[in-house]
C-alpha cells in the first residue's frame, strides 16, 4: 500500500471529523478510503449506465419520447443485478 499526502482546508477537515465521529469511523484515513471507494463505484455505475443507454436501448418507433427517468431506473436495476451490487 502506498502513502499519499492530502491537503484539506479547515472547514472540510472539520466536516470530515464530524462525519467520521457520527458514522463510527475510527480514523480519518478509514473515512477517506471509504469516500474514495464510494466515488469510484458511483463513477463506474454511471459509466455502465451510459454504456447501456447507448448500446442496448433503442426507442420503439411511433411511441413518442421515452421516459428517460424510467429507462435510467431500469438500466440501474439491470446493471446492479449483473454486477452483484445491492439495489439502493
């Protein structure tokens, strides 16, 4: 495991400290690692949804505009199942 240095302004650091206590993190490092994991998972999920939308979704002819919110929700569910993620 590599060590990195990270600079945060005082307000952000106070916010991190408050959240780690509230959510039972034992260290700042543990909290920051978890935050990075969440961000990476979210980016991956968004990339997969975009890929799904461009490769698998084709609107039916004559049906008007698709309900994109419904399409996005369905795509999220299918990708979560495919990836073994828990649905939120």
